[in-house]
C-alpha cells in the first residue's frame, strides 16, 4: 500500500510530554510488537530476534500463506541484517533509513529478505548523529521523544502480523525508542553476572519508557545458551532475576540450550546463520549435527510459550 493511501489514524503528532494529555496512540491495535532487550552484549538478543521471527512466520503460514513478519535491526553492528538474514548489499542501507526516519518522523521503509519476512536494516549509520538527534528530540518533545520510533512505525504496522525489534547493548537511547514502540519486552539472559546486570539496566529503561507507553509489559526472561541440565545454576539465576524484577518477574519455562556443535556449524559453514541451518533441517537435510534439531525444538517451543503468554496477558489487560 502506498504511504499516501494509509489510514491517517496511523499517524501521531508529538508534543512536549504532559501526563494529563498523553499522545493519542492507538495502543489497542499494537499487541503484536515485541522488543528484545538486555543491556549487555552477547546474551542472545539477535539470535532470539531472528529465530523468533522465523518460527512465528512458520507458525502463521501453516494456516495463512499471506502472513508477514517485520524485523527491525537497531544495532549499529547490523548483525541481524547481514549475518542472520543475508540482506543483499543493494537493499542494505546500514541503518541510514532508520536514522532519516527518526530525524524527520517519516515512515520506516522495510525491504523483503524472504517470503513473508521484511527487515528494516541496521548498521554503522546508526552510530552517526544519534545522540545529538535524540537530544534535539528531547528538547522539543521531552519524554515523548521516546515515541519517535513508534511514530515512524505506525504507518506500516498494520501490514504485519508480528513486529520484532532487536535492540543494541549499552545504548539506552535506542533501547528506550524500542520500548516506546513495543507492547512487550522479552529479555534473553545467560547465567553469568554480567548478563543479569544487563537485565537490571534494561529494567531502568523499561521503567522510564512506561511513562509514555503505559501498557508496556515485561513478557518474560529467556535463559539463553545454558546447559540443559544445569538445574542448580538455573535456580540461582532465577533467584537473582526475582530480586531484580520483583513483581514483574517471569521466566519462560523453555530455555535455549547451548550446543557447541551448532555454534561451530553456524560459524564455519561460510558464515551460514542458525536460521539457514533450520531451513536446511526443515527441507529434510540429514547431514547436520543432531543438536540442530534440539535447538530448533527449543525455539519452536519457546515461540509457542511467547504467543500463549502474550495472548493471556492481553486478555487480562483488556478485561481490567
């Protein structure tokens, strides 16, 4: 659909933050937007974003061949764009489109990377001018600056069944922009102290973002890259997460297990990402590590749990 033909209700106007007159956002229609966030790098955010998008698309297309999923890469490394979905060079603007949309408040422009899956490319351009830009937005819109990404996403959001936003580590500006646009936050974490500290820092951005996005909900924490039978380690991690998150604490029952064989395969096969290994598994190829199937099952089960929990919470919120 041409941008000019889109529903004018999908455009919002930002002004200085006023708690008594919040920005008129159609929150009731945005239940399908998820942000993946942890302030520490290496906790599985990009892998979770890519494979959650892939599993959601597979799940949807079992009954709807026209289903569509959008992934937004807010990381200046651009790993999701380049390494996970192998976006061609002529379609990869390395984040320039995101930066331009944030400057102007104009609609984001996705590119199609596989049937039903679109990407808004991240990359090195997001290193340029971002902090000065955000400071200017804060001067103009105060806390409502955190709604800028949502303003750029709204005109296209109805084109998709799910929108998944990959956030960068140690970048509170982009984390808050993502949370200003999302309805749900999922935080992957490894079991080390740094990863758990990253959850704690993520929570600070979450609390701030809720001032302009009052229905933003922490959907849960996913333990990532962990031993499948490390029950004592998992128990200690869960105790620490409860301390950090308090009443908001929820950990998904399904973990994403660690497999060295899968890690080696996804690194060594000419840079082939895990999503590509899963494609080969789905196509019936047998010359793959047995643990590829186990990790695939982890992601598939986790996706079912994410969809179920978000649906349950949506009904509770709408009924309250």
